[in-house]
């Protein structure tokens, strides 16, 4: 999917404090500058981030708080391939959208370097679940 004019995003990253610190360092390193410049203002830490043990599961939200980033075109697939590969040790869930409310939701489970659109998965599973429930109902 291609987003245009202004980019907005809200991405929740969950994992251990040590893995989150590594990922935040990656964000600040400039590796994603080909897509847009990363600002520290986009990184929102859990309240107990500073005091948490390195192995404690916590979250960081990566969001531009409704302050759009000017873009010509933004290829969500290209961005997410790079982003989710770097976030492989984390659970990631997010939304990318533009000024026209074109929206792309995605999830990337811990240990996966790829992402999926949860709306498509739910629809697929809902249809299968519905069919299985119908079959079970007739078995009784």
C-alpha cells in the first residue's frame, strides 16, 4: 500500500527492556532515514521504563502524535520489511495512515521478521471458525 502527502503512525513495541533499548538505539541510528527522519519525540516509554529490570517485559510506543510527516509517497511494505526485521525480538502492532485516512494495520510477532495485516487474518479465521461451529452444531 502506498500512503501520500502526510504520514501518521502509532506502533506499539513490547518486549524486554534490554531488547527495547537496542531497538530504540536502532531507531535513533539513522537506519530509517531513507523513509523519514526519526525524532526522539516519536518514542514514548512506559512509565516504569527507567526503573524496570533488563528482563522485565514492558512497552514502548513509537508515534508521531498526529503531527504529520510530509511525504510524497510512502511504501508501507518497503518500510515494514526493514522495520520488522529490526524488531524481530519484539512483539509489534501498529497502524500507518495518511491525511486521507488510508490506513494499514500490521502485526509482527516476537521472533518473526515479517508482518501481517490482522484484518485479513481475522476475516479468514472468522470464516473458518464460523464453518467449524456450524459443523459442530450439527454433530450434537
